[in-house]
């Protein structure tokens, strides 16, 4: 018997699932109503296939059950290895024998909640959409049906049937139509932007406004994954209205996930209009580091924030956290501003309490700062009462440890500098172990610091200080003599 039967079985399941043939769209590129930007032409997509997806010979029903029994022990967490094997197993089972798969899940821990959507995804791939819809209507009901219908949309997109997915979206109850249409279009546009664009051109006028918003939002989000600035520019070019706002938000939100800094520079350079302001209202804390002045000014004057003090407080804190993490050198004035504003709101009874930046946030900020500019970060630490001595020492040690690898000469300099006032004997003794080969003496006034420390030590223990000065090698003989002279007691 194998030493690790579960691992062996998992590999066997993975191998059986690997034979599943996955059909996807074969076109890319181009754009919707944006010939000026126009990307390279691609061949027109082949007509949508009406046949079922080809797949490997089906496993017997009991084979699926046996495999599931081995892995499905107790509540399976999504992050577990068992889940990563069971999920595609139930998709495959749903395509082969969905009723048996659903019957199995009825008695499994969290079965219907955990894996029934995967069965439905496979069910849609098999071509039996009517049977899958009947199961949802019978076992789930209209109120909770949205995520289950979304699984059908994903299954149809898996086998290159996006138009059928859009037809499904339009045939469901009104509350399901927008999210289903958005998902269907996003999946299609991710695979074939050109074909999705043609469908929008042909059908947009016939869609109600809610579906227009959803379809263009899905299209913009898919496009933004490939060319975010082009997608945002296209969305901004649409006529004023909610459709434009939804499409612009979708493109910009996707852009932020890909490159928040570039997205921030773009939107802060745009002329303000209702769509731009609506996007900023939702996303400005995520791009505050690009232009803190503009970001905090917008947050403070945003109508939505003025109507909701807790929203204002939340956006101020999120924006400040963004600035502290991404541009720590610029954070100090905004820390004071946000703490003062939130305290004033609490004193006026608008919110419960003010906000004080926790020490952990300060430590993270200075650590990041020290990685970019250790001199400025160390200077900040010298006047940072919010950070206690232990945390301050940990920050400096972390920076020095990093410098030991990246720039050992500079690390030696900063380590030496820290001893100037705290431990003069250690500083001079440390310098005595150095030589010109071990230390670049052109590093900022290292010698001056050494001389001042030696002289300060010489006021209390001149003989010991002189002993170490005589044995160091990085000062020239003339400089060494000068320091030794300074260590001699002054005769009255």
C-alpha cells in the first residue's frame, strides 16, 4: 500500500481531470468604437459551436463517488489541497452525470453550498441548460439564485458559447439580469474583444439601461486587463450618463488593481465631470499617494462624505494608510491633518472617536522609508515620539541588516554613527577593526564622526581611547596623530 494514499489518489484525480478538453475563444485585440486607437486586425471568429464540449471518456458514476469519498472528509476549506482537487472533479462530474453529483452533495458536509455551483458549471458545459435551470428553480429558488446562474454563465463561456450566456442573462428574473450579463460579456471580451465589440454594436440599442450598464461594464473591465488606459479613455468618450459612469468605473477599478500609480496620474489629469467625480468618490483612497493634496481635498469635499461622517472618516484613514505605505517621506503633514480632522468630528458628536495612527503603522512606514532613504528615515526617528525605543531600535537594526547586504560600507557608517552619543568605547573599538579595504572612507564624513567620538571618549578615559586610536588603520598617520594630540590632557 502506498505510504501516502491521499496524495496518490489526488494525483490520480488530477491526471484524470487533466484530460478534459477546454474550449476557449480564438480571437483577441481590437476595440469598440475607438478606431483612432485601433489595434491590429484579427481574423473574424469562427461561428459559435452548437455541439457539446469534447471530453475524455466519462468515469463511471461510482468512480466519481469513490474519489470524492476519499477526499471529501469533513468541511473542506477552499485553501486546502483537497478542495483544489474536488472542485474540478465536481465540474467534470456535473458534465457527466449532474443528477448523481447533486444527489451526492445532498449528504456531504456543506455540499450544496460548497460544490453545487461547480456541478452546475459542468452541467452548462454539457449542453443541458434546461435541466440545470430546472434544478436551480426547484432546489434554490429565485431569491438566492444569482450565484448559481452565474455558474451557468461561466460554464457556457468555458465552451465558447458567450451569446447563449447573454441570452440566458436576459431570460432570467430582473434582479439576475445585470450581474449575469456583466459576467457573460466580461468572459467573452476577455477571450475575443473584437467579437464582443461587434455584439455590442448590434444589440446595445435594444437593451434596457440596466443591461447596457452591465454589458459595457463587463466589456470595459475585460479590456482594461489588457490595455487599461485605452479602456478608460474609451469609457470616458461615451455619452454622459450612468452607462458612461459604470463603464469608466469598471475600467478604472481594473486599472488600479494593475497599476494604481499610473491610474492615479491619469485620472488626476482629467477634467472633472460627473463620471470622473463618481469614480474618484469610490477609488480616491487607493490612489492618494500619487497626489496627496488633490486626494485629501477631494475626500473632504466629496458630497457623499459630507452626508456621511463615517464614510469621510473611513476614506481619510484609507487614504492616509496608502500615503504612509507608498510615499512615506510625504506622510507626516497628512498624519497630523487626518488625526486633527477625525478628533474634531468626534468632539462634535459626528463620529464615536478620533483616529490615532497606531505605532505598528508608524513602524511599517519608517521601515519602508528606510529602504528608500535611510538617512531621512533615521532623521525622522530622532523626532518621532510615537515610536517607542524598542521599536525604533528594531527599525534601525532592520535597515542596517539590509544595508549589510546591499551596501556594507554604508551599514558600517550608520552603525558607527549610532554609537556617537550612546557608546563611544564600542564605536572607537569598532573602527579599530576596520581598514581602508573594508570601508570606503568617502562615505559621508565618517572620519569626522570618528574623531569627535574619540575626543569625547578621551575626556573620560584618554588612555583607552588612545589605545584604540593607535591601532586603527583607516585614518592616515597625520590624521591619527592629530586625534592622539587632542586626547592629551591639557596642563593647567
